[in-house]
C-alpha cells in the first residue's frame, strides 16, 4: 500500500501555502517576499501567483498581491456553512 502522501498534489499544496501567505499581509506583498516566506523558487511562486490571479483567487495591484474575489467568496461561503451547521 502506498503512503497517504503519495496521493497529494504538490502544486496544489504550494498554491494553498501562497494563498495563506497573501492572507497574512493586510497591505499586500510582492512575489519575491511571498516566495521566500513559503520556501519556493521565485519562478515557481510567480507561475502559481499568476494562475491564482487568473482564476480570481488573488489580485495584483502595483506589484503587490492581495486576496481576490474568489477567495472572498470562499470565506463568506465557509461562514455561511458554519452558520447552517449550527442551525441544523
């Protein structure tokens, strides 16, 4: 039997770490800083950041990355799910 971690997708894990790092910066952060914080090579981080931006999970303004509308929707959906768990 293969270990559980063999079924995990590394690029998804790296993208999620970048999302969490962006969320930690209320005033945004540049790609270089985010790459350093999550331990990624800058080209890898930049490709993931561009993809997350294209999908709406991040937005970029003046070289800084911020959470995007898709990430905000996830947050509000999660809060709504929590509320409905307590109501049910």
